[in-house]
C-alpha cells in the first residue's frame, strides 16, 4: 500500500498511524461495505432531560441563578487546539426545572474572558462552589447523554 503524508486533520491524534498499521486496502474496504448491509443501527437521539437555556450574555445567566439553583456550578474548560492557553469555558447550572448554560472564554480571545471573570466574581462572592471539568463532561452535564 502506498504511504501517504499524515493529513493535517490528524495532527492532534494517532488515527493516521492506526490506519497505516491496519493497512486498509481496496479489498478490505469492499468487504467492509458488504458487511455494513447486515449491521443494525446503534444510536440514540439526543434529547435533554430538562430544557437547556443557552444564555447569550453573562448577566442573563446570573439573573437565572438568582432564582435558585443546585450547587455546584460546573465549569467546563475546552482549550483551543492551536493555542491551548486560550479556549472556551461553559458554565452550567442546574435548577429543578432546567439547565442554564453560558459560554465564555479564557486567555485573550474575544470579549469572553471579561464575561467569564464577571461570572466567577459573582459566584465567588456568593460562596458558590465551582467544579472544573474537561470537555468530556459537557454532554452529560447538559443532560443529553
């Protein structure tokens, strides 16, 4: 099999190396597509257990919290691939009836760091615990998986 240059979209993972190790060829792919005819679909539709309110402004998110919520507030940190010192922060708070989300940023990327600082100052002054997690927790905390 002809070796190809590692694709740019694989620069952060080892998928290219696995492809080269298994040496997927034309024959193997034909057999794979034939076998796909007999495979049962295995998926589920993402439907949040509670309504999810995505707040566009930090003040809207904080106003929702003044009506009561369950501590902690979750802080999901997702670094950018090219610049890991910047990225997104999803603040997630749960109430009895809904899930509230605000997306801020960290590092100096847009206006988001100032919005994130406002949220964290508010939470700190109220003594609200903040639990920090990575992106693997996002869908679970949104109640969709």
